[in-house]
């Protein structure tokens, strides 16, 4: 009988508990989704870097190989 008396004193107690539970579930799902996105970005970046590394050429050993510098920056400037 004590539990029924406590329930009568707080008519919105169960409603507040359900709302709090719903809020915690939502926050949990959002956190899980953000974690999955972050993990996907890290794994994708690692796969891309390995792909690029495995397809390098002998010319990639030289500094700035493949960089196209503008001709104006290499002039004397008279």
C-alpha cells in the first residue's frame, strides 16, 4: 500500500520517467551514429592512403614530383 500512496502523490512521475528514458535513448542513438561516422571516415582515409601508396611510381621519390609550379613564380622578376 505504500507504493500506491507514493504514486498518488506524484501523478506525473511515470510520465517524466518515460520522457527521460526516451531522451536518453535518443542521445544514445545519436552518439552511436556519430561514432559510426567517425569510424567510417578513419577507415576510409586509411584505405585511400594505402591505395595511393601502393600505386606510386619511381618518380614519386623525388621532391615535388608531379607538382605543376606556375612559370611566373620561377622567373627573375626584372
